[in-house]
C-alpha cells in the first residue's frame, strides 16, 4: 500500500499595497451614492437657510408691529391724561377693563 500525500492547496495571500499616488481615479459607481448624498445635503441646507431667513424677516415684522402698537397705546394713554388734566408730575397707571364696555381707571402710584 502506498501512501499518497493529499494535494496541498496553495493559499495565496494578496497583500494590500498602500496607494500613494498623487491622484487616485474613481469610477462613477464608486462615488454615485456619495454624490447623491451631497446633492441632498446641499438642498436641505438651502431650504434650511431660506427657512431661517424667512423666520427672521417675519420675526422683525412682528417685533416692529408690537413696537408700533405699544407706542400708539402709550400715546393714546398720554392724550387721555392730558384730557383729564392729570398732574404730569405724578405717576399714574392706567387700569384697563377686563371686558369691553367696563370702566377704566387712572390710579396714582407712589414713587
């Protein structure tokens, strides 16, 4: 009986060599997903920027309207003080009614 050695499989290990070229070319298939993600990110960033800008514009409009209403309110209250001949050297607070058709009052405050 002869003993035959079973064939030995050669395992070749492919060593990965580090690429140190100045330019490494890539195929479209390799970067297609990255490109699509960048396009989507750019679009989202533009939408976000526009959204923030619109918010800031509307915020400034609201603040401006609030300031106008506040100024008009104080101006009308000042006119009422003059009409009622209230001493300007004293401090009064205008108490507005909780409901329409009720009375309002100027109440003198101690300083």
